């Protein structure tokens, strides 16, 4: 497989998290930090360490992609 240079930006854009995902990730991780990384409930869903890892990856992808991260999350985690 090979990727032509003009395809790179389209691939990067397709892999970026959207703003709603970034906001949810920030909200969940900040709440988890307040709960000393124990299980929390967010928007009616239970979250624990397994989902925290997923949402941490979302925040990392957002930062690397140049997507704005909510300031409280940026201060807490970056």
C-alpha cells in the first residue's frame, strides 16, 4: 500500500476527533480526576479506567491535530 502525498491531509482530517468528542473527553476526564479516578457517571453512562484511556487518546489526538482543548482540561492534563 502507498499513500500519495496529496492524500495525507484528507487522511489526517478523517482521523481527527470532532469538537463534541473533545468536549466530552475533557468533561469525563476532569470529573474522573475529581473522583480520584474512580468510576463516574456522565450523561447517564458509567465510565471507568477503561473508558478514561479511550478519552485520554481523544484528547491527545486533538492536541496533536491542533484542535482546541477546553482550557480546564489543557491546564489539568497538558
